[in-house]
């Protein structure tokens, strides 16, 4: 009987997520047109940072309570889910056309920051250390990388704002600037509260049935905190807002590693996960490289490639339940 209230809260959380994402996407698209900047830039900043807020909150709380496995599992699991599951679902709904600039800049940055995390984590194999860990100095290095990324975004925004002749500048925003921003805030509020309800209730249910901390972090927590990205991406795909959804996923993955991991580690100190497997890091790198290959070959992610992403996701999650 005690699970029933958690199930009801889970349903309420999903409703808030779905409606919040609907408002969020429309408001963000209108905001981009008001500012006359590319929608992918809005996706990389406002949407990505906003939908990654649950991951940041969960990681800070987890590390404050000493749950180191949950911190890394939250970041790695969310990034794998973002690419293999969420982009896979989006491509199945509607093939995703990728702009050349995204292939040359944003996707390689995502691959680079993912590789940086793996290199910093593999102390046993690289530095012959006794344990794998991410120290405070590593966290500060990750934050420095994020500062460079922000500098790139600011330069991009300034450059694009100076271009008066582009297709997006000719589109008319749905609302004026202030209403657009208010709708973004309203949507984000629904997303954050909804994801909080989903994560808490799902965690209670998972703990009740006896799942391990690593498994909970890679599945329930990672999937739960990725729900904002998932519902936002599905809504964006249905509305044909490819740039918004790509910016959301790429920006979220960069934000997850640099801020969701970097900030808690810089504040609380070294993270030394107790039960993480190398396969988790391998799949993280593999998924980002797969995204780059699929995008670079045809400048789009087809439905067949979306299915391949979903199949890879299914295989990986089957394996982690066995290990």
C-alpha cells in the first residue's frame, strides 16, 4: 500500500514535465527569434542549462551526503541516455538534419569534454594510482574548460547577432520578448518540479524493491533527471525544432560534466566511486563518437540510425543489470 502514493506522485510529475516542456520549447523558440540569434544557441544555453538543473541539484545533494557513486552515475547515465535514448527517440519521430557548424564545433566539443572526464577518472590505468578518483583539482580543470565553452558561446552569439540576413531573423516570434521569457520560466518551473517528483518517487519505489546504489544512479536517477531533456526533445521533434533539441542535448551533456560534476567536486572535494565499471565510461565515449559519425556522414540522423541508437541503449542497459 505504501507504494501507491509514490505511483500517484510519479504520474503527477510526468504531467508537470510534459506540459512544462511544451511551454518551455515554445517560449525558448520565441525568445530566440526576439533576440535574433540561432535557435541552437538558445538550446545550448537556456534550455540545456535549465533542463540540467535537476542533475545539478541531485549531484550536490548526493555528494553532500557522501553518495559518490550516485554523483558519477548521475552524470554518466544522463549523458548516455541523452544521446542513445533521447536523440534515438527524436530521430525515430523525425529524422534530424544537422547543420555543418554543429558537426564542426558543438559535437566535437561534446566528444572532447566526454573524453576529458574519462581521462581524469582512469587514475589506475593512466597514473598507476591505487584507486580511480576525480580530485578537487580535476573539478577545477573541468570548470575552466566550461569557462572556455562559455567564451565560445558568447562569441558565437555576438557574431550571429551581427548577421542581419539569415532565415531565422525573417521568422516572426510567437510572443514579444517579456511574455516569451515568462513562458520559458513557467515551463522550466513545471519541468523542475515535475522531475523532482518523478526522481523522488521513482527512487523510493526502486529502493523498496532492493536495487543497488550504482544501479539506481545509472537507471532511476539518470533517467529521472534526464526526463526534462526527454520530454523537451520529443516536443521539439514533433514541432520540427531540430536546432533547439540538438542544442538542448549537446549543451546538457557539456553542462552535466562541467557543472553537475565540476561544481560539487570543487566544493566538497575528491570523488572516489566504489563500484563503477569501465563499461560505463566506454559506452559514454562510444555514444558521443557514434553521434559524430552519424551526423558527419549525411548531415542528418536518419530513422534507421535512431533505431541503432536505441538498440545500443537497450544492449547497454541489459548488460548493467547483469554485471
